[in-house]
C-alpha cells in the first residue's frame, strides 16, 4: 500500500529510534510530514522501518 493513500489519516511510523503516531500531512520525494500535537515532523524514508 502506498503512503499517499493515507494522507490526512492517523498512522503509526516505526523508526530505528522510536514509534510515532500522528496525522500524515504530506508525502514527499525524500520524507513524510507527520503532524503530532500541532507540530510537524519531517521523517526521512531512510529512517522508516514500517508503518501501519
């Protein structure tokens, strides 16, 4: 499944350091934008292990 299909929805992203849950605000060529409690985080694809 492609990340674009989840834009605007709440997802959980597992990285090598943490597991983050927030709203997928954007899907870009090198990262995703994940909104958590009003803060937008840029998460590079290279640090994402999986999402659900």
